[in-house]
């Protein structure tokens, strides 16, 4: 999964397929299709190269399928889709946290002194 560490050491997930896996997918798909086409072009009716072409297409298809699954795996976790999906819970937690209550008291005290 593509994620970056933010200042608070919480992973920040970007909503795009993993760039390295996507590049590998494109490379394997291109090389596999070109290799299979070359096998089909060499076939002179004997069927010897046709089997190699079909095998190459099958391997390319399987590898491409797995790379698509790996590249898009983070889209299956819907709780990562929204940037602030847990914002309401976090706000409720910080509202009742002792450190926040002390901070609010200090702010009210400062406002009274002005």
C-alpha cells in the first residue's frame, strides 16, 4: 500500500494505486502481449508456436490479475476512503480528554485577564 508517515506517525493513505506495482503491471502486460504476438506471428501452421503463444498469454493474464489486486488493495478498505472518517469520534474523545479541559480552562482564564 502506498502511504506516507505524517508528523504524528499515523500513516496517510493516498487514494491511488501503488505507483511501483502499476508500473510493473504495465511492463508485464506490454512484454507479455508483445511476446505472445511474436509467437503467433512465427507460427506457420504447424501449431508449435501457437501453444507457446497461448501459454504466454495465460501467464501474462495471471500475473496481470494479481498485480491489479495488489495495486488496488487499499480500495477494498472503505474506512480509508474519507480523509476525516473518524473525525467525529476524535472530536468527541478530545472534548472529554483531561488535557483539553485544562487547555480550555487556561484559555478562559486568559480571556478574563484581558
